[in-house]
């Protein structure tokens, strides 16, 4: 059953549609009741309140008549998500629609610079990203290309795809010095950062650790003075274990 977009998530639905608008315009899709149609296809975005996911559906159009809608993609979106996550939903749906409809993406002439930490001393997502790129310099060019491709920095998407595997590899390396340096950085962000940077810290660590006891031990060995971080990571891991869609989205590894 497809549920209507509920009141709680309506503002995020609007964000998703706004972010997808260039794709709709480029490919002749126009709003029509609850879907977006061009000459041959109809796309619909709907929120399933029971499963807490946004769904992207597609149907064929023949002589203006919609066929049966089929599911193209689902994206977890619960009460912890925010506007930046809604943008990630839109990008995922556009990528999925392009592949399903065999539409090639137009190249964007967008330049991207590396992030700069706040000059007023605030510890933000940019602060965390700057430190992560310093620790994993091979990701600097990846960062630039991702920002150029998306037109903005989608920090959760970037960290999930590229940072989590690097952090996981560090925890698996048995290199105590490298692990301590990494964890000390995360502890510093967690204790001094704003809400977004602390949430991102927990998300990265939980996804990288997974259910691996050795990784958990390697990371938490350097968190003795920051038990709230240990607790937060534990809680996030439990949430990932219980929610397979969330786990898949975060590249959670058993």
C-alpha cells in the first residue's frame, strides 16, 4: 500500500521535489496530480509512513494512460533525518531514474575546493571533513569530484561511500598509533562539535565497526575518557542491526 506523504515529512517531500526539478525539466516531466509525466513515463515519489521510507515509482504511459506503477528505489527516512538527508534522497532517486530510463547525465561545469574549517572556532561538519581528508589524503580528489557532480557537499553520502571503508580499514590494520590518532580525532569532534558533526562522528564509527568485536575493542580502547561516545556508538550499532534498510544505506558490515 502506498501511503500519502504525511504532515511530518511534507516539508522534506518538497525538498526532494525541488532538488529533482532540474532532472524533471531537462527530460520533459511535468507535475500532474501526484506524479510527474513526460511523453512515455510517469514518476511518483511517495512516503511510506509504516516503513519510514521514501519510494520512487515508475509507470509507462500509453496514449496518456498510466500503466501499473513499479518500485524503482526506496530510501530510509525516519524522524532522525533532516534536510541534508532529503537532498541525498533526491540524488539517489535521480540516479536511479536515469539508469532505469537510460538517460545520460549532463556534465556540470562546477569547480570544487576542499572544505575549510570555521574561522570562528566552531566545530562543524566541515571541521570533521577537513580532519578526515588530512587523515586520508587520497580522498581529496574524490571529495572534489563528488561536490562537483552533486553541486554541493552531501556529507552523509560522501562519508558513507568513501570514509567508512577507510575507517574500517584503519581499525582492521592493528596499527595502534594510527588507530589512536583516528579515534582521538573523533573524540575531539564528539566532545566539542555541533549536533551535525557529533551525529556524523557516531554514524561513521558505528558503520565502520559493524558487529565486529575486534574493531569495537580497537576503537573503544582509546575512548576511556569519553564514555558518552562509546554509548552513542553502541546505540547506533543496535539501531543498524535492527533496521536492514538503514544498515544497507550506511554500508553497515556484519
